[in-house]
């Protein structure tokens, strides 16, 4: 998959609504629900890159393996898939 960079909150939320993660570790029928549950209600930037056979975008397999979602100073990184267990990490930037 091509790397995706989005900076519009509505575009980011619409994008996340179309992503489904299955496999080992973190899974989500709808990545938007997971992101909202983590408190990211108005994300300001998203990057998606890599390829994961257990990730789906609009029900098509081999979506992105790494998602970086920023909301002001907080960053949520979701990575893994395939042979690696998927995990999420939240950090705060200075």
C-alpha cells in the first residue's frame, strides 16, 4: 500500500472507519472505535505505511502495518501484524 498522510480531522476519522485489524495482538472491527476509545477525538495528523496481510481497508486485505495518529501533543502508534503481534503505544511529545 502507498503511504497515506492526512491532516484534516474529518478525513482522518473517515479513513479510520474503513480500517479493520485482525490477527495476533490488537484487533479492531473498526479502527475508528479503538482510536476514539483511547481519547483521540480530534486527530490532527495521520500517517499509515507498510503492509499487513491481517489489516483490511474497505474490506480489501494487505492494508497498512503502521498507523501513527497525532492529536496535539499525544501520539498513538499501532504497529505489527503478519508474523508480529500488533500492539499500540501512546506517547506525549514535549
